[in-house]
C-alpha cells in the first residue's frame, strides 16, 4: 500500500467521524500539504479550501484541481463564520503563535462549527517510554509540544466550549 493510500484510508476514517457528528458543506484544511485530505473531502461533495505555507505543496495541489491558498491562515483574507469544519492535521506544533492561529480559526467557524486537530502527545506512552528519542522531540520543525491538558487549556482560552480530546493509535 502506498503512503498516499494509507493517508487516504486514514482521512476517510476522519470524514466518517465528522459525518457522525455534523453534516458539513464547507471545510478548511490548514496545513493541507499536497491536498490528500482535500481531495477526499471534495470526493464526498463538500466545498473544501486548503491553506499551506509550502509553495511547492500548494502548486502540486492546485495542479490537481484543488483550491489551495499559499500563506498563513491568520494572514489570509477569509470570510468570518464561513466554515462548518476546520482541520489541522499535525500542524499546530509547527506554528509560531498557536493561540493567534486558534483565535483566527475560531472566527472562521460558523456557530456550532467543528475544529479537528491532531498533534503528537508529549505525555503519550511512546513519548514516556522513548524519552529524548521520541519522534516528536527529534523533529526539529516542532516549535511546541502539547498534551491533553495544554490543548484543552489553549482551546478554552480562545473561546471553544465543547471540547473533546481523544487519542489515536497513529496511522
């Protein structure tokens, strides 16, 4: 199975989870990379926009017919309350000012909107067992490390009310 196929299978699972709780029509994927998730969302009929800071990733996604903007989400002229769902997959730990980004996301979500975010958990079993050798610490692009409590605190501080944090076993 190719890497893209594994990601697509994972993202199809995420779409199924979102559908259980919400009937979205619009989605923004922040840190969308080459657009594998955007394509999956487009395939189920949702209007999807992506944002990424990598010019080459944005160009690749665009060349495959996806609506992807180059830049930081907090700097793009996106209309307030225009998305049912906003996703950040393995992205928040790379952002210089996570609170600023989450504040922007909060304004972009419609009332009752959903934020789906994944990030490595610095208090996970693997992080605890591996210590300094844990992949989250070895990735020099990670600016911040989060755990369930820090994610909860950060989201409450921004204004999110109904917060559910779950662990996944990885891809």
